[in-house]
């Protein structure tokens, strides 16, 4: 008799024990807790021919954008392709294969079709959502989930996560009230759901509700941070609130503690570290030797050239630590990546290369070049992935480069625009004062 998962989908090659492990791994992935990779390997130890076990193994090795994990992902796809599979499982195998080839957009479309056929497949929704994030498709971040929601109910395993996915998509498309409602519902159903927590954190960041954000993140920090492989990013959000309030000592304490105290080599966590130190650099804050440890950890992976968003953050570490040769190597790797094909070619050429070059130009003190590189891309920077909160760093860099380069009218216009969008932001008001002084001096 063919086994089924907890939402009624047939699972080829499974037995009761492997299904239990698979469901545990899926729950861990939905909450971003513990070690779903180890758990799915336990499932495969019980049932080596379980097709969805190999599929999940592939996804787990792909979604961190870690270059070293690609061979394992490819092998998992190959193993899955050899096994009996249902229509749903074959669709998953194809989506994972497309990602291994760097065809993120095609994978997103394959998962879109899968979710239309099987709307209760939470894994397809989650992976598709993350693909939308990596390619910068904010509309699909929302709509992919909205289409499936009517098929779900509170009684179904994983419903909290579907709410959290929808919440983040709503936030990225500017529906902050509904986003917060959905995210809070997700957390109420599952307090350990790091993505639902994160969606509400984004809402509060975009609405400049720093004190609310601090209370939200500190209110039950153990629930979302314990055994969580998403905790660093959520701690980063907390540090962002303190940064906007000018509480630099608190920002540095968070950086030296849960954000980067362990000096992680995980790419997504190094991105958070780079982004925080760069924001401090733009403010003229001395971060001592913190750049050095971060640059050391970027060095082995910075020239992989597999995802442009990563390249830009590696460049920040090399600029911050004064490593000009390593900085040049990132640009050389990007040039080589343009010859390899895949969607990263578009990510690099449209946004990633000028953004990465702009970071280097800023570090070289070439503020005019920084402005020239960033102005054309600022309105479509979403095309190389990330969230609004993450890409805000580009606007901040452009403003600071304009101020330092003497382009005071541009700086004033950009600051005025920022204050209009964030009228209660303390950092925006400080920029306004800075810009007014620069304009007067000019």
C-alpha cells in the first residue's frame, strides 16, 4: 500500500517510519529550526527509495545559495529521478533540477504549476516562495500563496507557515495591515515559526515602528531563536531597529553577540553581518577590526559567482577590511559568471555588477562613480533578489556618496524623498539635517 503524507499526498517508496521523519523535517524547515538535513537523512536511512526524501535533500542543499552544496543537490536530484514517482513528485524533481542549473525563474514557474495542481503541498509553496525572493518577484511572493490559501484550514499541519509566507508577500507588496495580521496569526498557531515572526518584523521596519519592533522581537525571543537556523537574520532585524534609533552600543552588542559573535561561515548569515557593518560604516561608526573576521570568512566563497546578491555583500567585507585584491577578484568572478549562463547572468548584468562596482568605488573614495553606478539601478534593484529592507542599503549608499561627493542637490532630493516615505524615522531626520548643512555650505 502506498503511504501518504500528513496532507494526503502519496509518497513513493516510503514506510511509516520514514514518513514520520519526513514530516518532522518539513516542520523543521517551515519553522527554520533544528537540523532538517539530518532529519531527512534519517528518513532516507529508513527508506532509501523514498523519492520525496531525495527531493527535500536537494532543496535543502540549494536554498542557502552555498556553492559547496551544489554537488550534493545534483546528486539528490539524480537519485530521485531514478525512483518511481507520482506526478507531484516528478514536478518537484524537475523544479529542483532547474535550480541546480541556475534556472531559478523556470523553477519558480514549475513550482507555480505544481501548486495550482496540488495547493496543499506546503513544500512547493515554501520553495516557490523562496525562489520568488531570490529572483525579486514580490508579486509572486504574495500571489503564489494567495492562490492556495482557500485549500487550507487551521486544522492542517503547516497552516501557520502558509500564513507566514502570505504575510511576507503582503509586506513586500505594501499591504502592511494585512501582512501583520497574517504574520501574527502564524505566530499564534506556532510560536517557533521564524518566518511568520520575520514577516511582522518587516512590517514594523517599513512602517518605522522601531519601538514596536523591539518589543515584538524581544517579547518571546527564546521561541524564535532557540535551535533556529534563521535566528541570525531575525536578530539582525532587531539590530536594525536600534540602529534607526541611534542606539549604536546596542547595535554593536547584538552584532558581537547573536548576529555575528560566532563568526559564521554560512553565506546568508555573512550577508547580514556585511549589511550591518556597512550601514555603520556609512554613518562613520568605527567598527574596529570586525571587518577582518568577516572578510576572512567570505574569502573562500566570494569568487563562486553563483548569485549576484552574495557578491555585493562579499565586496562590502573586502572594502571594509581594505582588501583590494580580494575586491578585484569578486569583479573578475562576476565577469566569468556572465559567460556561464543561467539566471544569474541577468542578476549580475542588470543590478549585481553595477551594485558591486559601486560598493568598491565608495570604498575607493570615488563617490562620483558610486552615484553614477547606483542612480540608474535603484528603481529596479529588486531584480537581483533580497527584500525592501535589505536593498535599502543601496539607497543609503547613494545618499552618502552624493553627500561626500558634493552632489548636494541630488543628496537633498534623495533625503527629502526618504523623509516623505519615513516621516517618523530618526535616521531620516538626521540625514535631513546633514543634507541641509551640506546644501548651505555649498
